């Protein structure tokens, strides 16, 4: 893959990930203005930190990606591209939780 082809792929992934984030966001935030609400709510229910909740959600996608790397197959209806997109989006959400926690501690 040429550098140009890779950067086109990268730009397309970023666009699709943003669309996915916007689409799924309303469901997960229950229309709240707090993008990280789901992690906080689940954390309260389970008495764990929201960052750990996000890490668990992220790992679900990582395990699927590892399975694909090992077998060349997906074991669900979601495509490998969708799993990669979700994993990358969860990393952004994790960064949001880290940033929010950092600023709350100051």
C-alpha cells in the first residue's frame, strides 16, 4: 500500500468513525449532553470507575480483532472493519475520561 493510499484509508476511517460515534452516541448517552454518561452510569451500578467500564467495552472489540488476526474470520455479524472502528472510537472515549478526570483533579 502506498503512502497516499494509506492516508486515504486513514481519512476515510476517521470520517466513518465520526459518523458511527454520532449515530451511536444518542443511544449510549440517552440524549444527555455528557458524552461519557454511559460509562459513569454503568460504573455507579457496578461500583467501579467509569474508566474501567470503558476499558472493558474496548477489550470486547480487541478480542474480536485478535480472533480475526488468528483465524481470518469474524464470529459475529459485525465486520472486522466495524470492530476496528469501534475499538478506535473507544480509545477516544477513554481519552475523554482521562482528560475529564485530569481536569477534575486539578
